[in-house]
C-alpha cells in the first residue's frame, strides 16, 4: 500500500508541475569563425523532440542528450537537455527557430532566438581544442598588402596566403568574399595552386597562395578592405595509431579569416598640379602622330593621340586636339592594349581621330599637353607634343570658295538666260477619263472585303500568341539564357575559358536584372536581393553554388560531360530566375 501511495504522489506531482521548455545559447553575438553552443532544456520527460532546421548554421556536433533527476526534501526535480555545437555559414542577423516536444498530448515550443554573426575575429587556439594533445598544428589565413599608405590611384597588391603545418587540408570554400569599396580592383589569375615552404611567426611551415588582387584607390582617407573568410576541410593528427603503425587522423572543419585591413590613402598634392591634369598616376610617354601631313581636299587623315607606360591606364582620359575650322574632325575611336599584373597596369591607350580637310592651304594643329603624377619623384610632370602642319595640296581656297558661293547666287551667265525654256513641246489631252467605272475604282471598292478578313485573322492569331503567357515567358527566358551564355557555349571544349565565360555570364545576368555593380556581388547581397525580388530560395542557392563552382572548377580536373552539365544547369537556373524575379 505504501508503494502505491508513493507512486500516486509522484504522478500527482507530475500533473501539477508546470512544464518548462526553453532554448539557451552560449552567446548572442559571435564571429563567422566562432562556434555556438545551444541547449534545449526541459523539466519533464517530453517525447518526439523536433529540432529546428538551424538555417544559417552548420551542425558541428550533436545532438547530445543529458538526463538528471533528484529527490531533495520530498521534492523531485527532473531535467533533460539536448545540446548542439553550431558553426555559422554567413554574416548577418540569423534566427534559430522553435524546437518542439510533446508531453501528455500537448505540444510545447521554445521561443525563437536571434543571433548576430559578425566578421571573423582573431582567436587564441584553445590548447584543449585539438585531438589528443598534438599541440603543434598551424592554420592561418593572411592578407599580405604591398603598401598601406599609397597615393590616390597608386597600385597596391593584396595576396591571400594560407599557412599550415602538421595538418592536412582537404578543400575549402569561401564564406565571405573581400569587398573593395572605393577601389578599382582586378583579380590576377592563378593557373594552378602550388604548395611552397615558408615561415609564419618564426615557425617553418607550408603555404598556398589562394588569391591575388591589384587595387587602385579611388578615394583619399582611410579605406577598409573587408576580410576573406574560408571554411576549410582539415585532417587533424591524433596520438593513436592503427594496426599498421600509421598515425590516425580525424576529419574536421575550421573557419579562418584574413581579418579586415585599413588602407590610409594620401591625396595627390595640390601644389604644382597642372591645369589640364586628368588623374594619370605612374610613368608615361605621350605622343601625337598624324598618318600623313600632305593630303588632297576631301581626303582623310588619322591623328593618333596615345600614352604608354605603367600606371592607372584605364582611369584617366587623353587630351583632345584643337584643329582649325577648315579641318573637319570626327569623334575618336578609343583603343586599349593593357596588361595587368601584381606590378600594376602597363601598356598603351590611344584615341584615333579622323580629320578631313575642306579647303586648300596649310593648317597648324597646336601642340598638346599631357600631365601625370610621377610616383618615383612625388611630383607632377607635363609632356608637350610637337606642332603639326597639315598641307592640303589642291581644292578651293577658303576665301575663294566663300566668294564663289555668294557670286553664284547673284550672277546668271548670258548662255544660261533661256535655259529654263524647253525647246520641245509635249501635248497632253485636256479630256480626262472618269474615275467612276475605272479599274482603280473597282480595286478600291473591293479592297475592304479582302483586307478586313486578313486583319481579323491576324488579330486572332496575335491574341492567341499574347494569351499564351507561360509559353511567351519560356521563350523569352530561353532567349535571355542563350544571350548571356552564348560565349560560354563557344568554349565547351576548353575548360578554363568556359568557366571564365560562364562566371561572367552569371555576373552579367545579375547586373542586367538587379542593376548592381561588380563590387556589390557578395554572396549575402546577391541572396538578399534575389529573395527580395520573390526568387525561389532553392533557385537562389543553386545560382550561388554554381557561381562558386566556376572558380574552383578552373583548377580542378573536369570532363566534357561535367562541363556540359554545368552549362545545362546554368541555362535552367537563369530561365527559372527570369520567371521568378519581379
């Protein structure tokens, strides 16, 4: 009887106990490379635990379950905990949604928790956060900047290196791409990743150069380069060995970041700045060359204005020649032959003007001036071209042409006095045929009966075509996909040019549809803009995965079948997004 009474008391107390089910996190703000612990705690033995989908996070460990029960001074307590270790996948505000349990036929849910994920932060390696005490692993991502206090439009380079030691790297993916706001930037292609030996903080290790970028600051003051963050698959050594004596390694993922960098850009000095300075910075030669100096009236010649050397070749304009009114000058044809390396831009730019003389004579094209800021001396330099003389050999003189034109208006020669009077006469009958009953009359009379059916049939056909909204949308989507992907299709048999063209096609599609620039194409910004335009989340994720795959596929072996699959996938994704975006 006593046992039944105790059992009844337990049951009655359980019925009276208030059910508590809540979620607790180790922190509400964390860096992209940090981890988060979340515990789902209940004071009853609930059933059918449903975890949230943890969107924006990757589950590193869990769920682990803990149960504790105690009886103190006649009062019992019970606690069950489901624990997870999470790794954020992206920056921004992320919400961990509700978890649920069932108890006595009722459903209980936790409250949503908002988490703020910031840029990756510098971390001290926890000596306990490694397998079995190896303690000598190195994994660091470093952004090496050639100069931190450049002049405006002076080139600087950023080289991203991954240092590692006593650790195996199995692969990586970008979590956050660096943003170069207020910089003109261009990536330098790395044809093949190679492992080299070096030192990091005085310790010998290996490194891989992952990315090279050349930057030209377009604004003075303090500019920030947002960090590159990577999720790296690694193999960590342990103290255990297998039956053959080989050291056992365990697979894991690590998030590393190069950290934000600040560049202090100096403005170009105002002292000594020439009046016609257009922003050229570097070291240049300036030449003005005519294709010929002796021409006939109405015969054209080319005047080529060019600058060559090293510097911000794409970021300034060449001076425009001033010619006499007797020389008709047309708009120039611009040409660039520029190569970009870690040393900066170098090559030649030119404007070719076509000039057509109208009158005989000798005409002078005045000297032209080109100014640039020389980084080696820290001063402005001006180059002046030679004076050019154009000799027009024949044709009317400008004064004679003007007087002849005015005289021709007022003087009529004697031989031409009666020229307007015809010497032969053609007689035409004054009696005209009646319009009524003519062929034209009957043709016009019957034409409405012929034209109206044609118009009705054409209108019905057009309405049928316009009514087929889905069909028209599909046709338009396919046309757009083919338009953006035509260049990639030409390179199906060449892996690297194909993926370069495919990536450009995807970027051009975004520029056309979202009206954004290349500097705004971060993964988070693309996802946010596409979702705000009612794009399907699965299509958005497929689009982002394909753009990321383009960069890695250039250096990985690929078959013609996989290239064709990527092309077909791009056509499908662009068509789907075109249908979804409003």
